[in-house]
C-alpha cells in the first residue's frame, strides 16, 4: 500500500491513474504539448469544457506539478499555461494510449463536430 498526500493507493499505477484521471486532464496536457496557451484559447480548443471546470483541472494539474502558469505584468494581466518537465515526461505514455485506442477501437469510432 502506498500513501500520497493523505490518500492510500494499491500501487504506483493506481496513484498515476489517480493523478491523470478525469475527462479533461489528458486533453489539457495534450493542448499544452507544443506551446504555452492562454486560458481562453485553451477553453476554445477543448470543446465542451466550462471555465469553472477548466480552472479546477488546471489548478489540480498545477498542484501535481504537471502544469505551470506564467502571469505577465500587464493590464489586463496575460496568463499562459505550459507543461513542466514532469508534465512533458508523461506525454509519451498518453500518446501510446491514444495510438492504442485508435488501433483497437478505431473501427467503432464515429466523428462529429
């Protein structure tokens, strides 16, 4: 049994999945892979996510050290989110999951706007 931040986990995989679980975290990480992105641009790219949920998910990813933000001293303030090294290091695993999904479930997937 593992303990992390006051919670118990069966193994390292259990803990890793807990950090990444949820509908939006993987998508947020994916959209930060190439470059820093501003909040509203991130919301625009991730169709269906509300401002409240995006804010909550970004804060959770920040707490885990996967995402960081830079606040520029401007009026109005400009804020950009970007992957940390820790966040970038998980991306190969997420890409493998995406490829696995396409390979084994691709024939059953339909696409829409």
